[in-house]
C-alpha cells in the first residue's frame, strides 16, 4: 500500500439478478442503493472507491467520487452457467463465472476488497485465489445458509477462513456458519446491517394527498403475502386494534401474493372490516417514499429475515415499526425501544403493544424513529462502522509489508 495516497477500497458484486439485466447501469444503481450509497459514504470518509459489478454487458460509470466497473462474463461462462444451474436445480446466475470481473478487481490493485454475498461460493473462491494474500478481504452477508453439499461446503469453509472480517446483520445470523464450521473464529464477525435505504421522510400532508392514504391512525403493510411474512397474523392484530381505534386504516402493498385469496376471504368474513383494509398490490418504486411517509405504523409479522428492507425504509420515513421479535428487527428497533416488538404469530401481543402507545405520544416516537435511523441505520452510519474495521485491517497489512 502506498501511504501517500488514500486507501483504495474495491467493492465486488459478482452476481446480478436476471430481471435487472436490461436496466441501464445508472437506473440499476438507483434501485440497489447499497451499491451506490454505501460506496459513496465510504468515499466521503477519504477513501478511493471502486465497485466492480458482474453485469450483462461492459460499461463504465463515474458516480460522484465512486468509479463503477460493469463487466460482462465471458461467452464460455454464459454457456456453462445454465447447464450447472439445471444440474444443481438452482439459479444459473450463481454458477456464472466472473473471471473477467475478477481480473478487473485485481488490475485495480486494491488495498482492501469488500465482497457482497458470502454464499456466492464459486466466484468468491475464484476471487480469493486471484487476490494477493496480503489484501484484506471483507465479506458482507446478504442472506443464505451454509451449503449442505460436500464440495461447496468445503469451498465455502475455505472462503470464510480466508476472510479478514465477516459482516452479519447480527451475531445470530452468523451462528449457523460458526456451528457448521464454515468459520471458526467468532472474533472476525462484525455486526453490520445487510443494507439501508436512501429514503427520507416527506411532508405528511402532501404524501397523503398523493397516496390517498388516510386514517386515525394509518397502518401500512409492505411485503410479500407469503407464509414466511405471515400477513394473517398482522391482519388479525389489526382487527384487535380496530376495536379500540375505530378510525384506523390498513393499506397493504406487496410484490407477490400467494396468500391474497386467504386474506381477502378473512376480510370478507368479518363484517365491516372491508372498509378499513385496502389491498393495493405493487406500487412503483418511486412512489414508496410517499407511501411510507403517509403511514403512522408499519406492520411486519415475518418469522425470519436476513435484515428487513421494508422496516428500514419505513423507519427512515418516520413510520413506527410494529414487528416480530426476531434478531434483525430487535437490533433495528433498539430492543423495541423504538417501536413495538411481539412474538412471531402472536396477534394479541401485536395489538396490545400498539394500544399501549398513547395517541399523543405517536408524533414524538415517529421523530425518534427517524432520528435513530439516521444515526444508527443509514448508509452513513454503516460507513462510520466500517471505517475503523478498514483502518485496523490496513494497518495490519501495512505492518506485515514493512
């Protein structure tokens, strides 16, 4: 490392969802803020920052102080990935070799590499073999579990052992990897949110005029309607709230809806409930900031989450989270101090937690939620948490080189 220049940090994202393949890179970065806002926040702290993306086609983009390198896989990698995906019955993109993108990472001569997705076993293995041993490797968890198959599990163990630091939303999320022997050193685990959001609270009156949301109070559901999200518990809890807050309204926005018929049947079978529950389906990404800003409360009944994007977005806009007491939500709400925590599946506790809040205290709690997000959960907060981690690793690498 040349101590006369700023440390060079290279983020690596060596996977892309196929539904994003035709997006313009600038549009993609708008929809995936962790790949735009987190590098930007790291650059603001005095680092030279690059991000290498595996992508459908080659492109270069300078966004503020961050240089984005979009690098397509080779033709051979594109041909082999579907075959490997069929054999493994998994997303072919997980088997698309990122050899060209990895070569770009190496050519940048980074002082530190921050890799997104520690279960991307193949490309992580290829990357760590290409990097000089002296370059610290930080792995950032974005969901998944230790592999159950012998060869991938061995590669995964080797990958995680090579990492200098492992970033998990909470230590509970790291536990399966430690228990499986994929990583034997809990001291290398860093608690860091999986992601954050660039959303900010908008004017409540203008937002409600735009979204048509009204109520006293307004509740929002923003998440898939599937069993893991458990929307029926949220709906049952809302019915209990409605008994004491007859002006309450619940608006549901969702991307997928396998439980929609069941939920609609529940509403239809409850006299008068249909006037208070609104199934609105998918909303454009650009509209979500106003939707969150229109809500007093966000309801989420998830039985497990790797982080919880909707909760982060809602908190950024001042909506008070009413969420299950699972590790990620427990951490986000400061143990329930900034919202309501209830046991998974317990609609009674959900309602009791909300009704315990005096209506007069809701505006003040909303402001506290928004302030907590900015201070502890924003991309700037993530960067501040990463800065001493990077400094420690770079000091060690510099010391080893001298």
